[in-house]
């Protein structure tokens, strides 16, 4: 597995260092979420990879998910701005920034430490079935995408 992923300690450390740079008033470069909502959204993403959140397959994912997956997982290509998300990962309302940062940090640690055995076999809502290595790459890319969204 050559792509950056959360099963590699150096990439966990990199993401957590960037997470520590984030501020509650960091300006977003795109999208609609606040920094605190983004943290809660990213936590929900890791909970999905671990099988705690199990969204159904999206119709569009069933149609084009496998083709988009090949593009999304290649090389070190970052996720595109304003990518669609499962409704189960959408966050509304006010969130406590520091509580959400601590929660996400703990989930990142747990995901990395648990490794492949901690990944769900439930299909991703858009991409369909993912291997543990693919979940780990996707979680890195998702966190990288949202940290870039807020300049971290």
C-alpha cells in the first residue's frame, strides 16, 4: 500500500499535527461547514469506516461508484472540493470546537491502532465495497480534504 493512509503512524502524526493547527475561527476556503461542524463530520466519517454508521448505497454510487473509485483512489490525488457526502455524515447546528477536536483525535488514534480488523465490511455509500486498506486511504484523504478546506 503506497498511498498515504491512517494505518501508517507517520500519517496519523501528520494529520494530528495539522488538526492541532486548526482554530475555531479558521476561515473556510470552500463549502458551508464551520470548523467545529467539519470536525464532527470527519468523526462521523471514521465512525462509518469502523461500521458504527452504516448508510445505504446511493443510487448514483451504484451506477458510477466503481468508476469514480478508480480515480479517487489513485496516487496522491486529493479529494475534489464540494464532493457530495452521505446525509448520515451531514452536521447541522452548533458544535463545541474543542470537544469535537478531542473526539476526532481519539477516533484517529483508535482507527490507526486497531488497523484492518477495525474496518467495516459494510459497503461505502458511494464507492461500494472497500478493503481495509482502501478505507484507510479514504480516511486519510477525507481528513486531508477537510483540513485543507480550513487552511490546516
